[in-house]
C-alpha cells in the first residue's frame, strides 16, 4: 500500500541509497577523470620532450624518412590525435600526421582543427641553442572518458542490485517489527475514539514502540480520569451555579441550553421560558437599544475568535420581563459543555453600584465645579487635593499646592495661638469654623469663611481633613456698607425725631418774637434784644434744616440751574469769610450744561467743603475750585450702588495736612469730627453727602498725608429747561375774618398759633385734644371755614383726623402742620385727602398766604 509506513520507509531508503550512490559515482568519476587527465598531460610532456630531442638530427640533415619513422612510431599511442613538425629554417612543415575517421594515421599539411583535440603542446627543437623548428602534439581525452563511463555504469548496476536485496530484507523486518504493532495500536486508538477505554495493550517491548504503547496506556488512563473529573466538575458547576448570585447561562448551537436561577431572577423569566430563547433573543430582547451595538459586536468577535478585540468584561443595560432597565456586568468565555463547544455567559446585576458611581461622579462634579474652595489634607496638613476654585481664589495651581501645607496662604494676620486652637479642635475629631485672613500668590490679602472637618474611618481613626472655604471679602465689604447705611438710616430717624421736637419748640419762640418785633416797631422802641432772639431762632431753624437734609427727608425746591453761577456767588462769600492767607483759584468750564438742583443746597455743599478745606490748611494755603463737564460716567456711591448718567464735576482741592485712611473711612459719619469741642457739630460732611445723594450724584475723596485732599462732587446734568422767574417781592401778611378750627397737642404751639391768627382777624377755636376738636366739629360742621391740625398727635394723626372730617364734610379745606414727617410732604398731600401743608416753624407771612389761598379757592 502506497500509504503504509513500510512503503514510505522503503521508498525513503531507496531514494537515499540512489542519491548517495549517484553522489559517490559522480565524485569517483570526477576524481578518476582528473587522474587520467593528469596522466595524459604527463604523457604529452614526455612525448613532446622525447621527440624534440630525437628529431634534432633528422631535421638538421632533413632526413624525411627518419622523421616519418619517428612520428609514425609515436602515433601508435591512440590518445594522440595529430603530430606536426615544423622546419623553421625553411619555413615549412617537415612532416605531419593526424587521424582519419577510422582513426588511422594520415598525412597532415596544416594546423589541425578538430573537436577531438582537448590537449596540445608545442616544443621547440634546438641544436646548440639554435632553434631548428618545433614539434606540436595534439591529444584527445575521448578514450579515457569512454573507459570511465563503462566503469561507472558497472558500479551503478552493482549498487542497484544490492539495494533491491536490502529493500526486501528491510520490508520484512519493518512489517514484523513496526507495521504490524502500529496497526494494533491504531485499532486500539479507534476503539478509544469510540469511547471504549477498556482495550488491553499487550505490546510488551523495550524499544520505542513499547514506550509508545506504555505512553498510550497512560494517556488512556488519564483520559478516563479526566472524564471522571469532568463529570465531577460539571456536578460541582451545577451545584455552584444554583447557589451563586451571579447569573449564569450557557448558549450552544444558538440556543440557551442552561440557565441558573440567578440569571432567571435577573431577567425576570423562568428557566423553562429561557429554554426557548436564542442567543439573539438574549441580546435583542433584553438589551437597551443604546447598548445593543456594543453587545452584538462583542458576540460576533467571540464567535469569530477575534481575541485581541474582545473586551473580557463589559457593562450594559438589561431589560427584565417587568420592563425595568437595570445595569449588568457580563463576562463570556468558550467552554466544553456536555462534550461540545458552548459559550458561557456570566451576568451580575450592578445597578446599585452604578447608582453609587453616578452619585460619586455627581459629588466629584459638584466639588470640581463648586464656587467654594475645597481642599483635602492628610493628618499632618499636607495638601492632597484642591478643587479648581482653590486655584481661582488663591492663585496657586493644584500642582503648586499639592504636597505643601496651607502655610503657603499664611498672611501673618493670625497668631500662633489661633492655629494651635484650630489644631486642638480638629485633632479631637470636632469641626472647626472661623474666619481667617489669607494671602494669595500675588500677595493680595483676602478673608475666608473656613470649616475644617475630620475624616474618620471605621476604626475611629482620623485619616484626613476636609477644608471648605469661601471668600467673603466682598461680603464683608458689603456688610460694612450695609452697617454704614443702617447707621445713617438710624441717625436719620433720630434726626427726624429731634427736628420734630425742636421745631415745636422753635415755633412759639419765633412766632412770639415775630409778633413782639411788630409791636416794638410800631412803638419805635429799642427791639435789638428781640432781634437777637429772632436771629438765634433763625439759626436754630437753619440747623434743623441741616439735620433734615442729613436725614434725607427734606428736599428743597429744585430747578435747572447753572452751577457756575452758584460757584461765583459762593466765591464772593468765601473771599470775606476765609483767612486772607489762603489763596483761592478757580478753573470753570464756560460751556457747562445746567444741572437740576436746589441752588441753596448746592451753595451749602460748596461752603461746607471749602470751609473744611480751610481748616485743614496751614498758613499760606492754596484752595483750588474746578468745574468741568465729565460727560457720561458710571460711578459707585457710598452705598455701593452703580450710578450711570451725564455728570458735571465740582472739584475742591487743598494742599492741607491730608486725611489718614482710618479717618477717611468715617468722615461722612454723622457727628464724627476731628475738631475740638465747640468747634464743630460733625454734621457738615454728613449734610453734604445727604444733599449729593438726594440730587442723584456721587462724591469721591482722594487724600494723601502731607499733600492735601480733593473732594470731587459729580452732579447729573439737567434734562429740563429753566423756566424759573425770580420773584424778589417780599410776602405781605394777608388777613381774614373766617372761622378756623385749630388742634395741636403741644399747648405752647397751640396758643402761639391762636394768638397769631387772632391778630390776623380770624375767629379761632383751638384744642389740644383731637377727639374734643372732632366732637365740636360734628356738632356744627357748617360753622367752620378751615381746619388747621398738627400731624403728630398721641391719639390719632392729622391725616386720620382729616379722613374723618372729610367724611362729615368733604368740601372743607384742611391744612396740616408738622415739625417733621417722612410720609406727608407738600408734593404728596393730595394722596392723604388734605389741601395744604405747613412746615414748622413758620412765619406769619407763610401761614397768612397759605390760609388765604385755601379759603379763597374754596369760595371760588
């Protein structure tokens, strides 16, 4: 048989023997050929030398007979093809012989040219060193090669015969010693393949076949043991599979052939229902659409064996039978299940873990994006993590901060005791909260609200500290501004209360003084003391007006005015008021737009600032007043509010002693003054600030110790035309006979007003109790022509009283008097159902004009 082992062995041996025999024959042939060729060369040399010696005499005597005899004798050598003797003296051929086709010598009369010639040699013929001629011998290798070929053929025949005998002997030995035992082993192999592991192997030999038989027996026994182990392993797998919480399913031939209860619980189907699932159903019916492509790609790679691209573990969303999506982590591998290849799929429900990861990611994102600074340190305070807010706030990058302590932020503003107390608290496991002043990388100081919390592990050991910090520098600034604003508001309320009481006291003083002055004038007596009382009262009235201006509750009449004109008027006053040692210069833009302002209040601002500047200057001081158009600006007022408008700037600059930073922060505080007792009230700059704020303006201060101070007052440009017509005519006292009902809870004021009105001719019915006055009015409402009432009274306000009176008689005019009230003013009196408003203290001219106006309008 061509496929049998013995045939292939014999064929191999024959091939090897033939190749070896051929190689040896070729080598022997080459060696013999070279030896014969050398012998032929040696023979040629001997013949050539012999002829060159023996042909000297015949050639010299030119004995042709002897020449032919000698040449013919040499031609007996069959290896010589031709001999040619030349006579050089006569330039001719003395004699020549060559072979014909029958290899017989024939005459040669020219140089031979034949394929028979392989070797030739020409030797000179010399006589006493004279060259007589030459002898040329031409030899062939033909007969040598022929003999060698015959010898090689005989050798090859002998080798083939011996090889045939060897093959017969070797075939028998191979059949008995190898082929037949191997055939027996093959039959046993086939039986084992069919599952028969009980075949006996009776080949008892100590050679290689015996070792092969023993090895096969060991392999058979091992297979039998492995099968038993595999069966036991499958039993253990089933036991583990049924008890584990990991979902396990086996897919074979595109069907689910096995699934444990945990897998069934995860997908929500029974094990029996899963038996009808194909592998595609597992992916397509149970997989989220967004994850389907990834899962199918992994399945294809697994089936095609693309191991380098397979992701051993991957996560995807699975849909259970109830319609709920949950995250699973799966791992698949190829196994042998019940003797066949199958795909094993492990599935673990990781929904809770994914939720925890999402929560952790949200926490990390929140920390990374938090506006507050978050830093994590070890127990020694070495920074291990900082969020981006730390970098933004401190100026240090995370690379610069990590590995260092918070000492890089130390501003030196806190004592060592402060930090010791901090460490004592946090090392005890408690939370430490405080405010701290730190220093940025660029050297800028800032204030942080800081909370340090210890991180404690399950053993109760502190492992880290978490610092949560917030830059509150701006908040503290705003709080300071708010406190300042609240302080000003409180002072405003206090000022309003003082003004109310003070005006009530001034009203009878000024009222009675005015009436006494009229009497003294008529009698032509000396009334200078009364005039001094009146002047003092007017100054007190002006002081109350300053208080009300500071409290921002009083507003003078405003109109479009030229600020340059106010400055020029003030200059005339300042030239006579300030010391002559102070020089005053002005720089006024001639083309300034108008501002909408109260001339009196702006005049007051200018005088206050200039007088304050004069107090700060030494002798030979210089005061400079500038007035410029600044155009559109965005400025921040004292309360931190941005004011945008077109402004005119009034600048007052001195070369005085300057103001230090601590004082500069309080110069606008009410009652704050650096002057000695009796030299100032501390209201000057507070009033200035109140007037500027009421005008919608901004005031800025720049000062340097030893170089002076500059106040810049920005006032908005007016958008209205100036329609003011000055009326210099003095007011006259108008009289009347009408009946007036008067009520004021202050008896001294009530009496003074009654006396004043009596002198004007009016019939006055006065009360200090509003309920008594209302009862009198209800009895005969038509008997009265006008109601004059105070605003602030203990039982009811003047507005409340006015409402009740209007309900009784709606056409009667009502005038309210007040020393101060932040609700009722001349502008909003129609909103309260009253007809007139009178500010205490007032003069006879004012009240007479107002009463006459109210009464005359009623008659019309």
